[in-house]
């Protein structure tokens, strides 16, 4: 394993009078044959932060942060970042993510038992070039399974965030939790409610993109299934969980509402996976309140925004997700006339590429059909024709600006609506995107502006 470690880290281990270990994901990945583009690298040792900091400084590392109460130090050199922790044992109050007491130790077995899964509790002594496996984690890695470092009820009962980590790590690695591990998660699923929303979203985002970590196809789907099976989904996304076993028309769908949502994520481009997960969040609501799914896109847009706010999703991204959810049903039956589609394209040009990706994922998830979605084929063809015609899609692309309209006699208060009108007129091929033609069109339209 030493061959995959940086010389900076090896040099640091060589000047330490104590054993310096790599632990966690980096060791697991090496032993499991998993390769990440940006591998994690946690290090640890049976010493306090003061001793470690002095050695790290002498090796040329910059100290970025020190957390003495947890024995954690973040260091950096030549763009390489590492997180060091002193060997410790933690005491938790049930369900509280942060330990209430921390005891420092030189016992590697105690340090191993404060972790979550045995596959993450294998150590590599950098200087000695040897693995240390206090709990049998290497066997789990070879068997591609996940077991907990202590009875599963205890492990998940100590820290609810481990419920999300279970789903993410299992998805990313392709490892399978054993029965005790899953039962422990099921028994403690409600403890996820005690975890900060930001932490939940961070882990959920990791699950939605789990296939990107090590290139395991369908990993994101597997992670969502674990959230469902463990009962965690019902606590973090209750609106979505209501779709479980909620039937849909068999001529359009092979799956219930929740399964369809999961499969949409499975088939979705990485850029729109949260939207794919939430695109039908309005269906359970509409069925409960109206007895039908009609209007689920509009209700879903509101629900998606509420979910994103609850999970502290960045505001701009949340708004984008909501818009996509609200638009995903447009022209699903391909009956909209071309002029209406042209107006739709211009009006929603900012979201168009992502919307087509979402519509494709939605279509593929209906019957696991990976062929091009007819509505996307139609929209794409019209879009390409508009591009060939030189149609402007944004106000910046118009050959006139607001000042030009004012100079031509358009009232200031009418400029915005007039420019928007010109954009649509160009899209419908009623006027060319040329200055004189646009000015004449603007004056005619502005005469009726109030």
C-alpha cells in the first residue's frame, strides 16, 4: 500500500517516534480494489495533538485546524490535505451525533470500536508497511459486506448519521450490509430526525451520485433502496415515501410511484438527480387530496421547494429543482403545436437542457426503456431548427436593447414587456432579428402598452 501513498506522508511517518496509521476509506479502497479520483486519507496515531503537530510542522506541513476536544488536526502540504485524529474512545447519548465524552487512549482496539463499520476500521502502519486489523475488517472487505464494529443497535443508536452513511458507503462500494446491520438500522431509523438537515442532505447527495465515486453502475439506486428498506426514507423524505406501493397506470408504468422515482434517478444524468428523485413528489399529495394524479407537477414544484428548504439545499439550486419538477410534464403526449413549443423553449431556455434530461429519465423509468423519449426528440428537433434559423433565445441575443427602444419612442415602463414580446415574435418567425424590423415591431406593440 505504501506505493499509493504520497512521499510527503511517508516522510512524516518516518520522523514520527510513534506509529502513524492510515485508516478508513483509503485502506478499505486499497484492499477492496476500489479506485477513487480523489481518495480520502484519514490518519491517526496513539498520541495527543501536541505531539503530532510538532512533528507535522517539522515535516513542512501547514496546520489548518485543531480540535483538541476530539483530538483532530487538519494539515496540508503541496495541496495534499489530511485529517489526523488521536486514538480515542467516545461516549454517546443515544441519538446525539456528537459524543458527550471523549477518552484518549493508546489502544488501537478501542479506537477501532469507536468507528462505524469494520470495513472502515482497518489500519495501515505507514513506516512498518503493515496492516493492523483489530476487528476482522479485512475479511469483510474481501467478502464485500458491511458489519458494525459493535452490536448494530449500539452503533446506530449512538449516532443517527450512521444511518445515512450506511446507505452511502454500501452504495458507493457495492458492499452488502448483513442482516444484523440492516436490522440495527431499522430499529434506530427514527434517530435520523436528530441529525442536522445539512448533514442529511450532504449524505443524500452522496447517495444520489454514488456511482461516480468508484464507477459502479446503478450505485445510486442501490443506496436509495437501502434508505427505503431501513425506514430512514420515511423520516427524511416522507412526501416521497408515501408513493411506496402506490400503483400507476400499467399502460404507462411498470412500477409504483416510489420505485419509478428511484429508477428515474438510476437513469438520470448526474446534473439533475435531485430533480429526478423529487419529480413525482406531488403524486401522493394529489392522490390523497384529489383522488387522481392530475396536477402533480404543479403541486410537486411546491413540495420540492419545501423539501429543499427543510434539507437546507442551497437556495438557487433548490429553485432550479422546483422549476424542473414543475415543467417535467410539458408536452408529454407530444400534442402541443410547434408554435407553442417554440414559445415554451424561449420562455424556459435557461432550464431547457436539464429539463430534457429530466424528461428522458422520467420516460426511461416508466418501463425501463432507454430509447429516446418522444417528447425530447420533438423538442430537440424544434430547438435545432430554431438555432439554424438564428432565433434569439435570450434578451442578450436580440439585435436591439432597451436603450434603442427608448430612443425610438417606447416608454420606459413598457421596455421590459416589449423586449419579451420581440423575443417571442422572433421565435415564431414573425419578425427577423434585425434592428429596423425589431424597432418597427416594438413600436406597434408599444402603442397598446399601458
